[in-house]
């Protein structure tokens, strides 16, 4: 077995039979999903020892995959008993058509597909007695409400659930609201929820949320994780969640994620008593706080927190103003800015101040929208100077070409502690190939272990969460979908001294697929783009910044290895003339240029002699 993991590639044991079970489990904790799948095929003994890790989390993304895998778990209880977390996503076109109120045929098709998945979940639930977390990842609630009843009765250790609300909401007497003593709950409000106007909390909708809030407040006193994600496209469309944060409940809350929800008085209210601020001030054990989208709390309100509050906060996601208002920013280990920052003259100063206020930050994720007259190299120098302690960096520069990869590699040289890097940019015309740029980045930062480079179209920033939607089946305004995109993932293998030896690279090229839709570029240039495609783009384009974005590409373009050791090193194999002539590196290009020049000289000399 050949592993792409740098350490395993050079220190692979001859036989896994000699490893103890505890050592093998420790090894697999550091492996990626693909490496783990390769490892379990070594032998039956290794498979038996690692099956618990392999099936600890099961994520199913399409209807056929859901039914097939869940039926397998039902037939093999010895495998099903290892599942701790189950995520099912009913993918495909019908969900998108339901979201916009399309034809009854697609509604029926989606309902039947959801029923098949529900039936498979109910059958497999009887075998998954160790299940602790279940997430229904579809854009609509399950078509069969009794799936919640079966899960509650069959899985006694189930402590966390997740569900999405779209065009179809659960009934007031739904079994979803009968859970008790949950430790985690996740609610996603899909675009169809806003398209149908449910955010207004009409008399028909309000009882549903009243029962949901009542379940979380009264019957789940030990809640540790709460997430309310909103995928609306209008910042003024927010749901009322003030009753959730108006009391002294959930003393053990550790993780809180809020989207575009109302948590207190209006932003211009100058009153001193703000229920959400009082709620946060009593949650000193809160470790992660995420404000995604257009969160309705102002930084002025957040600045009223007592100085000794949120002492254990380590992970924060929100605006730069929110970060500057936190009283305990010095304890933060990770920071993420979900909304792109428009690059202005004061932006470098704002970023520098935020990084200096949080000296313990090890992970940073931020995106910038470049305007005319501004380049990204200035803000990049600011991050490299003020964030020299960063270990994990995720940067996005959209709207226009920013810089060459050679310039980028020289600028981040001061980030000596950097271990992982994700770079998303608009490619500069005439820039060097991605493989050569990756080699430059690896040599300028020999401490890097994994990094990725993504090339995006110029209109990437226009595909964000505020993409305007229409209620019809077509849009009359010009809307350009991205054409071909490129992504490269790279890993560095090092020797025992930590020096880079080999760079392993993989590149993908193709067109993005949005939730089962493929749309030709000629149609998008004419403005003929269905609303369901626009909704899928606005909710899914940011997946490019995650590892799941690779799945949206059509094909793997190439796979290669580059020796990072200097020429003349004892371990470097010398290339022959023929191999060097076709080598894609700088030496190969120089040799080809020399051969071409010599050929021109020979041809010129021959022409002179003939004359």
C-alpha cells in the first residue's frame, strides 16, 4: 500500500501484524479518509482493528447511496454498532424544484425519494444502538415524521440531532419536538424557507417554532451545542429567536452558532439591558462562538460584555468589529471572517489591529474582495507581519487578479510556523503553471505539510450569500456562472530532520456542479438561468474553500511528484538527456530553449553554406 501521508510513506512498517491495537488506533487517528480506506484493505486483522474508526462517522450524500449503505448496515449489525454519527443528504434535482414551487411531478419524485431514505433509516436504526448524532441534511424535512420516533426509541444514546426547514415544515405535533435531554441541536433554514415567507412568523408558523423553542429550553437543560444556520439572501429577513436567549438556561453550553436571527432589541436601541449580552456574560465555559451571515447584534452591544466574561473562548467567527469588541480576544486560538472584506486603505490597519489583539491565534480564515486601484500584496504583507504565529491560514482574493504565485511565495516567507495553507485567487494572466508555483511555495516555507491552490473566476464574489433571487423559473438579468475552474492539493514529505524531500501534487479541472445541476455557459451569458440554479450557486459556491469542493469537479487532471532536494544531493537521481528534455521543471525548459537555439544556429549556418 502506498500512502500519501508524508510520514507513513517513508516509515511504513513491514507488517501491521506486529503493531498493537492501541498503537494502530493512534496511527489511524492521523490519517485522512482516503488513507484510512487504503489501510483497511491491508489484511483482515487490520480491518477488524480499525473498523470502529472507519465507521465512526457515516455521511451519505445521495438517495441511492443512502438506501444502499443503510441496507448494508441493517444486514451487518457488527458494522452498524460502530456508527456514532450518521448524516443523510437527499440530493438531486427534485429538492431544488420543490424549493421554488415547481411542477407536481418533481414534488412527487422528491417525496418518493425522501420516503425511501426514511424507510432505510428506520430499518437501520434498530441496529445502530451506539448512535449519538443524527443529521438530516436534506433541504426539506423528512417526508415521514415517524422517523424521529423510531430514532428516539431505537437509539437510546442519541444526544444530538440536526434538521433543515424548507418549503415543507413539520407539523405542530411532530415527533421532532418530543426529544428530551439533547446535548446538541442544529437547525438550518434553507432558501425555500425564505422564498415562502416563513420568516415572518405568521400565525400558522409561530406554533411550530414555539414548540421547538420549548423543547430546547424546557426539556434539554444540558444543551452543549446549538446551531441556527440561515441561508436567506436578504439581510432584512430574520427570524425571531429572542425567547431562546432571555433566560438563565443551558449553563453547560460550549458551542453557539447563529445566523441571521433576532436575539434582542433593535440595533439603534440604546438601552442597557440586552438579553443576549446578559446570556453571554453568564456563559464563561463557552468555547466556540460563531456569528455567520448578517447577524443582527451590533459590535456596540457586544462591547458591553464584562471584562471577565467568555474566559474560555477559543474559536470565534464573525466580523472584524465583533472581534475587536470581544473582552477576551487574547485567549482565541482560531478566527474566521465569514463575510468577504472589501479592500480599502484602512483594511490592512484593521487586520493588523485584530491580529495584535489576539496574539494566541493559530488559525485564520478570511476573504477579500479586490477593487480597482488596490492589490492584494499589501494586505498579504500585513498578515505575514502581524500573524507570524499562525499555523493554519485560509485566504481568498476574489473579483480580480491579485498577484503572481512567485510574489506570494516571497511574501509569506516570514510565516515560519505555517503548517497548512489554502489559497483561493483569480489567476493572473501569464502566471507560471500551478505545479511550479507550488514548488516555490514549498521551498519558501519548508515547514508546510499540506496546502492547496484554487483558481476561481472573476465573478466569484458575486456568487455569495446575497445573490438576488427571483420567484419565477427564469431570470431576465445577465448572470454569469463560473466556467472552468482549477484546484490543486499538495503534500510535503520530509526526512527525519524536517526538511522537505518530495512534493506530491494532484490537480483537478472541470466545471462546477451545483446540487445535481449542470448549466451551459452560453445559457448563463444570455441570462437564462433557473432560480433553483441561482439558489444552489449562492448556497454552495463557498464549498470551494473546503475539501468537499473537489467532489464538484469532473475529473482529476494529473498527479505528479517533485523532488525538493537541491541538485547534487546524494539521494537525487540524475536525469538523462532525454528525461531532462521533457522535464516540466525549470531545468527542462532551459534545456529545450538551448536545444531550440542551437537548432536555429545550425539551420542558419546551413543556409549560409548553401548560398
